[in-house]
């Protein structure tokens, strides 16, 4: 069995919040606004996993009106959906992601993001790809009003002989 999921998320940038991407706190004068820690990268990954499992979307399972999720670390959400992956007898084959942000420069933090994600996804860092792109000054990301992230994940049978 082979399943593929696509995920997307976007959050507004505001002053007075930490910028957390891929579980890494990145020095910047603005952070992402959201009910949780607003980690747009992890939210896109969670959405991709939920899609691969054909279980709807992130908002159905982790609604922003849920008080227990206020300011929650997005790794909690990722660990939850990874539990579902294991319950289905599946594992992550690979993950490809893109973060769209005009600023700050994210390349110095990508290796750390991959390392943190690899532990929760139970894969090597070579199975995780994170790209950081600008939008050349166009759109809400280009105007530095927010950030967005895209993720595609491939899940395969944990034991291929089954």
C-alpha cells in the first residue's frame, strides 16, 4: 500500500510573537499568529498526513476553538497524527515541503528543522526535504504580511511483506 497526501497552511505575521518554523525558534521581529504556536510548516505536514490517511483536514481534528490547543507546540499535533499512521500499519517514506516567506532568510535553520522532524516522523533526514522560497515581493508573503507552507508526504506499508 502506498498513500500520498498534500498539505497547505498559511498564517499572518504579527509583532509580539515568536517565529517558530519546523519546531525551531527563528530570530525575527515578527511571529506567526495562530491559536497554537502557528508553526506553518508543521501544520502543512500534519495536513498532508491527514490527507494521506483520508481523514479530512487539520481543522476537523484540531479546531482553533479548542481551548486545550491554545499556544500548543505543533509537535503535539504531529505526534498525534503519526500515531494514526502507525495504527494504520504505515510509515513515512519521504516528505517534501516548501516554506514561502520573504524574510527572514531560512536556509541557516533548515538542517535543524530536518533533524527535529526526523525524530517525530521516524525517518532519516535524507527522507525529508525543506525548501525556503520568496515570492519575489508578490502577494501576502511578498509584502511580509504572512507565510505559507506546502507539504507532500508519501506513506507506505510498515512491513512490505504484509
